[in-house]
C-alpha cells in the first residue's frame, strides 16, 4: 500500500472549478477558478452558466495546478473527483474530465462525496496537526448546503445528523440581500452591514425551533437538528414591506443584523445541541459561510460553553475546492479501498453515508 | 492518419479511424448518459485496436449544436485526452458530419440541402449546404436553432428533424432518422485535413443562451 499517495482532486459541484494536489496529508496546490462574477447580475448561481464555465476552466486549471505543485500527471497515484452532491450539469463536467484524465493516464479514479470532502480537508494545512481527532463533528454552511455531520471515520463512518429542509443558509443570505437591494454574494454584504445594526431590533423567526419539531433528547421530534430558512426570507420581505407601506426609511443595518442573528442563532444552537447529544467534542466548521464573522463568533462562544473544541480551516480550504477532494481521496487510498472505475454516474443528492462510490 | 473522433451532440459516439477506415466504434443507445459511457468507450475502442493515445494524429470533437449537458461531456473529454496525450485537437460542427455522410452516400447529389437535428422544445438545429461535387459540402448558412416551420422551403433535409417534423420539411428518406455520429465526424475531419481545409477549435455551439433571467427591479418586497 502507498503510504503517501500523490492524489489529484477535481471539484465542480457548484460554481468553483477546483483542482488540488496532495501528497498524503501534505497540500501541494489548491488551484481554483470561480465563475462567481458571472452570476452576480442574476443574484445567485445559475447552473447552466456554472456548467459552461467549468468546461472552459478545466484544462487551464489543471495545467495551473500541475505547474504550481511541480508534479507531472505521470507521477500521480490516484485521481479523485466529486460525484455528488451538487448541481447535476456542473458535476458532469468534472466527472467527464476526471474519467478522461484517468483513461489517458491509466491512473485509478475515486468518485467521492463532496460533503465528506469538506471534512477531509481538515487533514491538510496543519488544521489538525495530529490528524483528525476522535468524537468529531462537522458543521458545513455554504450557498449550496447546510449540514451537521458525525464523523466516526473519514473513509467509512459518516452520519448526517441534520440538514436544511429547504434553502441553504448561504442562499438565504443571497435572497435577503436581494430584498435589501444589496449585492451578490449576500453573505459578505449582510455581514458588513450588520456590524452597524442592532441584532435585537427585529425578532425574526428561528425555523423548526418549536417543540413539535424539536421533541426531547429521549424522544426527538422530526426535525430536532434540521434547519429551515425559507420562512425567514419571507419574514424579512414582510418586514421591509411594512416599513415601505408606512413610508418609513428602511433600517437596512438593523434588518441585516437581525436577519444574521436569526440565521446564526439557529444554526449554532442546533449544531451544538446535536454535538452534545452525540458525544461530539471536536467540531469542524466548513463551507463558504464559515468565513462569516458572526457565525464564527457565536459558534466559538457556544462551543466553548459546551466544552467543544472548535476548529475552522483556512478560508481557501473552507470554500469549495479541489484540495479537499484530493485530501479525502488520499485518505481512502491509504486505507486500501478499491477505485470506483470509470463507469459510475453523478449523483446530485449523494448521501453522506456514501463516501466513495463502489465500482459500478 | 489515425484519428479518434467523439460526437456527443445527440448520442454518445466514439470512433477510431485509420484514414477513412473504421478501426473501432461505439454508440450509446440513449442521449442522457454521456458522462457515464464516454470514457469507458474510449478506453475500450483504443484497447481493442491495441492503440495508445500518443499514437493518434489528432482527436476530433463534435462541437454541436446539441443538448448542452451531453455536448459538454464530449468536449471536456476530448480536450482532456488531447491535453494528456499531447496530440492535436480539432473541432467539427456536428451537422457537417451528417452533411458529409449524405454527400458520400450520394443521397443529395448536385443540390443544395439542409441538415436538421433534434433541438428538443419543438425546435431543430439546422444548417444549409451546397453539394458541389467535392468531398466536403460547402456550408451555406447556419448553424441555427428554430422551429421546423421557419426553415428554408423546398430543400431536401438530412437528419432526424425530417421524421420529427414531416409536415414542415422534405425528407431525404435514407437519412430521416440520422443523428451526427463520430464515424462521419471523423471522416469529415479527415477529408478536410487531406484537403488542407481549416477545422474549428472546440468552442461549443450552444446557439441558445442559458435560461437565466436578470432579476428586474423590485417592486414589492414580497413579490
Ligand atoms: Zn461545498
């Protein structure tokens, strides 16, 4: 078995075309080309535009990654690619490219889970200097997903404890930013504005927090660790309308701060609850929204109070990237797992329990 | 001249050609599994012929027009193979493949004709050609996408659009259900290379914008 495999990872599940290369747990390159600028005028990621951008970006990003890492394709021990979850058309570009790369180089290919890769990135860059800790959980918050995971073993024991049942948290930020006439992406714009606002000015709803959804630790309700953000967006819209109807100036900063507080409060309270009830003592915070100032602050505060050690990877490793795919791929290779072959399909809703696709 | 051709503007198809001779070929039965079947097909076609990628003189890719997702799977595959093997990459308009095949079969001798394929949503991808006796028919107009009823009237039409919209077009019967295919694509490319005619790069011919709409100014917050 190869102890320090050289693995190239390909990510194309949303609007980032990522190619990363790792040697075991050492990061050699994390090269990303983003189509975010092309989505700005639409106020959200447009799948067809993202897919077109992946096609144009793939070979240049691959070339840049190889140059940056100072390795050749002939040196690779394995290739890993995101097979899901994500946008179907976008996934297909990365998967087709990865398969062509595998055929042309004769290198084994591993089809892996994007969400678990967000956790796998924790082995890189000194995030966890001694390797992934035990009793690990992961809170993933981005424009495409919002999940709390229990991670027993990166290669074969990951469990979804809770997730959003409608919009992702990042999506809620984008939609709210649109209502408030702010730019895209909404997260940074709202976070910036919220600094000058009063987070207690308006009490926006915390979705799925009523007892009928929560239940108790012994008899959990149907959505004890799940989130819902679509009602929150509607509440913001209604609030804006009330000010407009009354002819009052819109307290944009207060609305932004109150919205952000509602999102961050419900994310962190449910995540910490899930950790406490599942013996999780180490929590990794990942995904693009991990860069949000208030989310980091309140997660840290509540984790500390609950005796949970919080770890946040470097921002470039939190957003979607190829290095995380390579990192998880390397872990799977190091455990001697069989490659996925080249006949597999993409799965836009791949469950976290499928960490790598078996040979089809 | 050893060419590997891929066309995914309709079905996923792969062909290995030594000049005009087909050494190996693959065609999928459906139009929605390109990302699954294409790479295994390339691998098998090359292995069966005992050819390695670096033996190729060029990789040829059909650049559409065709449904976007399948088209992209073919183009990213062709670009990646060419990049890794270090062999030249050329694009051929997918409708050219059908035009070439129809002329080679003598089905449209001496006349102007149309090629039309299924663009879904009640529309066709089409182009018009002149068959002037040369191996490679001359592209007169297109490619375009539009309703079958908007095509130039009275010209015989090669391709699946003839069986989808029989009331709107004049079918060339032998080609009424034909789709672009890697074999004809490879042959069309070979004829051009031999005649020292230019080929395309692999920019996809989408012909349609993405369906995205720029949101208009907000009137009411709850709108
Ligand atoms: Zn992600």
